C-alpha cells in the first residue's frame, strides 16, 4: 500500500522536557537509564518489546515495532524537568519510594544531575501543594515566555535535534472549556490579563506548542483539550495527545468491559475504590482535583458499553469511583472493584477484583512509548490531536465531532494500523476469508 508519508529519520538527540519531577517522572527516567545500562528490562513498553504482524498470517512477518518504525533510541534521550520542589531526580525518586536502593544506586549520578527548573505554579489550581521553586512574572503570558526561554536554552546547551514535552505534574482542579479557550487570540489575551481560566498546565502547553514541540498530557487536566490549543497546534505544525495515563483500575476496566459487552453480559453496577498513599493521592484528596480525576475515570464505561444501543443490558448500571488517600501504602495502590453482572434470563453474578498495583510502575512504560511515538508523529508530519495514541489514555482526546474510543483492543488495533499506514503496509482487517478460498 502506497502512502505519501515521509518520515524524517530520528537523527541526533531527543530532549524530553517534563513538568513535574515526581513519582511517575523519576520512575520513567530511572527505567530508561537502567535499561541503557542493561540493569533493567522495559516491561510494559510497546515500543521496546512489542511486535507487529505484517501482511498475511502465512507470511510470518512479525518484526519488533522498534525495528519496523524509525523511533528515537534510548541512548539519544536527554531529560529536563520543572518542579515546585527543588529536589533533584535522585532525591525525588527516593522520596517517591517506588524504586529500591539496588535500582537507584547505579544511576545515582545521572539522576542527581537532573535538577528541576523553577516551575510555573499556582496554588489555586493544586490546593494541596506548595513549594519554593517557582517562576514569577507580571502575567501568565510572560511566564510562557520564560518557559520558552528554558526550552531554547536546554536545546542549545545539549545540542538537541528535537524535543517533546510530557506533563507528569499534579492533577489540577476541574475546569470546563470556556469562551477564552476558543481561539488562539482569546487564549493569549486571557494569558496577558491573568484570567483564572488559564491553568499552569496550559501555560506549559502553550510554550511547548509555540516552540514547535509536541505536547502530551498525562494528567486529566483540561490543558490542551480546548479548541484554542487545537488551532495553535495546527498553526505551529505540532502533534498533541492526552489525557490521563491509563493505568491501574481504569486499565482493568477497559480490559474487562469490552469482554462483558462482547458476550452481551448485562451490568447492574460497578463499584471501584482505591487506597493510595503517594503525593498524587494526597493531591487527589482535595475534592476539586478529585473531580477532575473522577470525570476522567467515569467516562470509560459509558463509552465502551454504549447504553443507548444496549438499554436492556447497560441502560441502568450504577457506577461509582472512590479514591482514598492512605499514606502507609505510598505508591503501592490497592484497587477493589465489585462488578454486579447478569446473564441468561437475568440471573445475577458478581466479579471481584483486588488489584495490588504499583501506579508508577504501570505509568513509566506509557511515558516512554508516548515520548517516542509523539516524536515519530512529529517527524511523520502529523499535526493536532493524535487519536491513534488513545491506547495510553483514560480520557482520550479526539476530534470535536467524534466520541472517544475507550476499548483497549480497538485502541491497540488503531495504533498498530497507524504504524502500518505510516510504513505503507497493508492495514489488517482480521477478515481472513482468503485463507479458505
Ligand atoms: N501513576 C499513575 O499511574 C498515573 C496514572 C494516570 C495519571 N497520572 C498523573 O500523573 C501525574 C503525576 O503523578 P505522580 O504519581 O508522579 O505524582 P507526584 O505527586 O509524585 O508528582 C507530581 C509532581 O508535579 C509537581 N508539580 C505540581 N504542579 C506543578 C507545576 N505546575 N509545575 C511543575 N511541577 C508541578 C509536584 O511538585 C510533584 O513533584 C498526576 O497528575 C497523576 O494524576 C498518574
């Protein structure tokens, strides 16, 4: 299959700029450093371990994804970060308590060299946090210019060829798109007037896009999911993606729900509760930040189960999500799901899940894949929302006239077909009639 996509080769170094040097960011960076030294394996990463089938099943062509598409090498990644706390990546990783000493000791020097730049931070958007490492300026537009200066300096000092930015900072309070989010002009005017509708994450995203850098949003914040940012991304020819890394309980939901629907098993209720004790949990203990997360977590089931198409099966299910901050658990979250289902003739059944997961261990490979794929998207000339990366998000961004696709398996098919498309390979439909002619 021919296409007109010309993918530029990933030559030189790729800068990875991360707002938020907390548990997820340090676990991601540490994993990359350990993998490079042969001291760890990048489990969970599609770009590092995944394969892709090409052509007919009889052809037996199943290369590794990283041998099929031109991705940046781990060797070529260079990291920088912003955080309100001045701790370097080593100190922050120790505090986060995700990785043990045996993993952190061999990469201590490299981690210590990553010192966070002063952040664009405003307590009004993350109520439970505050720290000393902050920028000051007359208005939000000026703050964006300072971030753009940081970006320029990082690029020059490290002789980088390309950059990406990925938001791994805290979840901000719940915000809805408003009038100032509609156009680039209204967005810039609002930034200059210090309008409260401009959250810090938007200032980072604005700075990235204006600098021609792809932006990925790992939290459920509104950030780039507004028309002004779609336009800005098109104008500056930059891909954007979000939002909220799909890990833990929502990952489980998007694995199980498509299965129930495939077999037309009905649902009366799905109750999900979590205990977690990391800083993310502390931030989410604030009702306004939790509301942002709750919206993100609730959406998946509705979209997967399509109650409007299956009113008898999914028209009345009760869905509840709880997050409880419980410090003793640190990053080791426990998520319980009680799922009340019904089958043939309406007989009720139950499924119970107790997922003892490690949040940042699940998030780190997602960060790596998103960094490498959004850089690929940039080199392939893709612009604006990258729906093919929905696979990685709890609230996938999509074109305004579409509904988001939440089913993990459809998302994976979409991702792999996009890679096949990029390389001019036949898309796989799974029809397979040709084997039986
Ligand atoms: N771990 C997961 O499985 C997972 C899944 C989905 C989404 N997320 C999201 O990823 C983000 C990071 O999670 P985490 O566990 O690493 O949290 P964390 O609290 O350990 O780290 C977040 C860091 O961001 C910093 N920060 C906050 N606002 C900032 C700003 N404006 N600029 C710069 N730094 C800022 C904080 O000081 C903190 O160090 C959170 O928003 C979380 O909701 C995590």
